[in-house]
C-alpha cells in the first residue's frame, strides 16, 4: 500500500464526486436532438482581435461524441476513484487534477479556433503529467510522467507550428472556416510541412510507432487515471485531431499512406507486445495502443464506411477499455496483485465483477451480440473498401483483432475461472461504487449491440458527416448476412482462440526475442536522454567555464559571425558611399576616435584606458554637433564625463593591470576586435547607403505639434510618445547613480577604517 494511503478510511465524497461530470454529460445529451438533426452549435468571443484569434467553440457530431465520452466515462471514473483512492492523503489534489484534465479535454474537442485548440492541447499535457506522476514518491511514476510530458510536449510544439501555417494557408484560424478550404490548403506550397507537423503532434499524443513506448509506461499512474486518460480520453486527442482535420488535409497520397502504414504497424506491433505481458494493466495498455493504431489506419481513408468503422470502434473501445481497466483495478484492490499467473477462480467470490469483465471482454473480442462485433464487422467492411491497399489493411486488422481475442481471454476471463489460486489478499466482492462503472459500460456495449440504431442515427452518422465534411448515411446492423467480413470474423475467432490456448509458450518466445533485440523504444528513449544530458554537460563545461574573458570572446565572436554571415548572404555589403563628401574636420574627428580606441586597447593603466575611452565618446559628441544634434551631443558629453569620473574613482581601488603572460592572446583579441568592428561598420554603412524609410519621421513631424504641443521633435518623442520607455531609462540611470554613490561612499569608509591606507 502506498505510504499516502490510510487503510479502510471511507471517502467523504462518495456519490457526490460523480455529479459535476454527470451534469455535463446530461447537458451534452440535451444537445443530441439538435446535432442529430444536422445542426451545429457555435459560440465565439474575441481574444486577440489584432491577430485574428478568438475563443470559439463548436459542437457538432464529432465534438459531441467525444464530449459525451469524456463527461460520461469521467463520471464513472470519479465515482470509482472515491473508493479506490479513499483515505489517500492527497485525494482532494487528485480530484482537482482529474477535473482539470476533464475541462482541458472538453475545451480541446469543443475548440473552433486552432490557437484555442492548441492551448487546451497543452493543458491536457500538463494535466496528464500531474496525474501520471500523482504518486510522486515513486521513481517509476516520476520517470513515466516526465517521459509522457517530453514526448507529447515535443509533438505539441510541432503541432503549434503546423496550426499556425495552416491558419496562414487557409486565411483564417477558425476551424469552421479552415475545414471548408480543403482544396485551397492541399494546393498550397505549405501543405506538406503542415501535414508533417500536424501528424507529429497527433502521432506523439496517440502513441503511434515509434512514439508508442510512453503510453504503457504511463500505467504507473493510479488505475482510475489509466481508465480515464489512457483508454477513453487523452490518448484519443490525437485521433480527434486527425478526424477534425480530415476535411482540410485528407485525400492526398501522403495522408493516405502515412496514416495507413503508421496505423497498421502500430496496431500489429502493439497486439504482439500485449500478448507478451503478464501484468494485466500493462497488457491492456498495449491493447490501447493497438486500438489507436487501428483508428489511425481507418482515418486515412476517404471511404465513408471506413470512417464509420473508425467512429464506431472509437465508442466500442471507450466502453470496454474503461470497463476493463476498472475491473483490473478491482482485482488488484481486492487481491493485491495484477500478475496473471497468480489469478484464477475469482468468479465465485467476485461474481458481479466477473460479469462486468466477461461482458467487456466479449465486446473487446468482437463476439455477437455486443457492439464490439458490429464494430469489427464494420472494420472489415471498411478495410475492404480502402482503395489504396485493401488486403494490407484487412490483413493487419485481422491479425490485430485475433490477438485481441487472445488478450481479452487472458485479461478478463482467465483470472475469474478455473481452480482458485492463493493471492496476497483474501479476495471478496468490491463495493458498489467500484463495480457500477464497469458494469454499466459493459451493459452499454450489449445494449447498443442489440439496438445499434440508437447510436447510428444520433452519434455515428453526425460524427461521420463532420469528419468527411459532407452528409453521409450510416446504417449499423448486427447481421449483414454471410459475406466476406463475416468470414474474416470467423477467421479472427479461430486464430484468436488458437493463440489463447497456446499463449504461454508464445509469450516465452516473445520474451526471448525481445531480450535479443538490440534496443527497444524505451531503451532508445533512455539513450537519447543520456546523450542529451552528456551534450548539456559538455556544452556547460565549454561555455560556462567561469572565465569572464572567454565569455566575452564567445559573445563577440558569435556577434561577428552572425552579422558578417548575414551581410554576405544578403549581399548587403556591396554598397557605394560618397567618400568625397567627407571634409577635413570629419577626418580629424575620425582620427581622434581611432586614436582613443587604439590607446584604450594598448595601455596598461586602467585610468589611462578609461580616459582614452572618454576621448572616443568626445569624438562621437563632436560628430553629433557637426550633423545638427547639439542636444544629443550634450547628453553624450555628460554621460562620458560621468562614466570617466565614476569608473576612475572605482578603479583606484583595483590592483595594477599587468600584461597577460599568455603569448599570442592579445593578438587573437585584436583579430576579434577588428572583425566585430568591421561587421558593425559595414552594417552601419549599408543602412546609411540604403533608401531612407521616412514613414516614422513623417508621422512624428505631423503629430508632434497637434498631439503633443511640442516643436522639439526629439523631446516630444522622449517625453510623450515614448514616455514609458524614457521612464524606464531614467529609472536605470537612477539605479546606476545610486550604485555609484554606494561604491564611492563605501570606498571612503574603507579608507577611513584603514587609517587612510590604500
């Protein structure tokens, strides 16, 4: 038991914990007739009008389906958590995280603006990180939470770039507008970058190969979290994104083959890995990855039956997977173990849980008359309707579903039947708040299987219409006659049952093969993190050496390289300048500035160096006078005088400046100084030689008198148009003056205490 748990302390929340999500579910159910009638509900508010960003929400067939799953299953998970985590010291924090995630997920599926969608997308990432790492005392939970955060967060950054490009290509950030611009977007030069970036976001969130490893590791979270985030909601955010973007991005060869290949490989790989697991919860996690791969594979198609199969399977999977996760949690809660080898014969002492498990497992395996059977038949029909590669998709679906039949038997039937085994805790039936959720969800799978028209007309058809962007008629039936999908179902059952009976030797073979693999996704991730840390350490040793001279050298070298490269690449260094316009007085001032700079670099006395630097400032002030800016020249002289006096006083307390004994070091500094000076000078000359943009000058000339009542434009700019900027500069000067005063005063006091000795 976790150190944060207090045994047998009942939760005070009880049934009240399910009220908020249940109320939301009822509110969404009230919208069902409107959405089923072909209408959509949209609410919008201006957020950043100057950027065209609005907080807008859209409720159509697709978003309503997800909203009902999120709120409905969320109600059962909240009720389940009130018992499963009863007595936990941080139960209140858990419910805050859970409802925070629920709100973020609802915002994601209801968002009608891509920027709003991204904000909620990232909120789900943060909330899932908090939930996965809820048991913060566990190193495994912390590692899994960080892994989920980094993988999905990196995908989120790619998604943000893709959504911004999508908004530019469509001319709007509103999804309701973007989804009507499919032909325009697909013809745009940005289509391929948009597609790649959006797919990266979706694939990382929904754990497609090669990003599949983070989701099973996320099973370190408490079982209610697994039942909610990683079966019914969070991991399906990527599936929602693919479905939502279908009208705008689908129909191209890149879309079709990307989703088909990644989905098929993910489905088959995850099914095989599920068979290898001995932990019931981990096996279910891999079947979730299989379901996500299947959904991705079918969303790659344009065929309405394939999309209908995806929507139906989305609902089927949500019902049985949430139920089975909660069943596994009950088994662990009552027996103290989730290892399949230690569990047999629990049906006699846990009859209600056994019924819920059996019903959910039969739906997962696709047996009639459950909704899972209809979903599987529809998947086969949709696979055969995919024009690009029907046999490839159908073969992948058959293999994955057959392995799911075997895993369903291992996870949900084997622990309850056969001779009883001794478990760490004496098993007994769970309280009603634990088994009511899985029982109701399993019963829904049976109810909708017997009466599929309940969801066909009200949920599946509106969702398919929203995904395809055109009206589609969808019919679900338990019996379609003897046809090829039925024959594929028979093959699936036969193959699945064969695997189930021989799953133990097959598991040993898979374990042996996995041990011989050079790497796995999880080990590769650890290697990447280790390499990243090593790179960071090497970079820190190189750049953060603690030597100020090296820091300055790197900064100025980077400046010279960046500016010089820009000038060369843009061909801006090829400028012409009227050198003949320069008069003798100008050259005299330039010579004065050059002499001051040279003296600053070569003298050994700090006082002489600062005075020479003051000569440079005086020369700059003289240039201001020559070119008609006496007020700026006065400011320059005052600043230079102040700097020379203050720094000179401070430097009197420093030791003598001696030559650096390192040979050749000063020469390297000189080269760097020449490069920086050349780059900056060339930039200034290029700017001066180019055409002058007088738009800002014209504005200030016309606005100074009528708006600010001042004829001195420079003063007006400083005091009126840039008042806050000037206030900030004054504050900096005041702080610098206070620092100088403290420095001088501290020096005087030190001398007084030392008897006047330096």
